């Protein structure tokens, strides 16, 4: 996990620490390229830090991510890093 991944986790926690949130709202804090955010969210999901929901309908991110949620591991990472 690099600094950008950690900033993504922090942004998710800032916007909605306990429920699913739109990646658009997360990216309003981050200001990343949508492709980069989508790719990193998929990698963070594979690592267990976030959970994502996808939609078959057009989404704000190219890889159809419609919602993102911070897992226990993601929250633990925030508290351990501080």
C-alpha cells in the first residue's frame, strides 16, 4: 500500500466511515483521475481494505464501480497508521 492508497482509505472514511458511498463523493476529496481511482479501488478490494458494489448501468467510474465501503481491515489500517 502506498500513500495514494492510504489517502483513498482516508477519503472513504471522511465521506462515509460506516456505510457504502459513491466513488464520485470520494473523488471530490481526492481529485484523482477516474481510471486511476477505479483501478486502485479494485486492488484495495483484492487486498481486503474496501468492499465495492458494481452496476451494469453506466457508472461514474470506467469499471462500473457504483459504491465503495471501508472494511474492518481498512479501518484498522487507519488507526494503526495514526
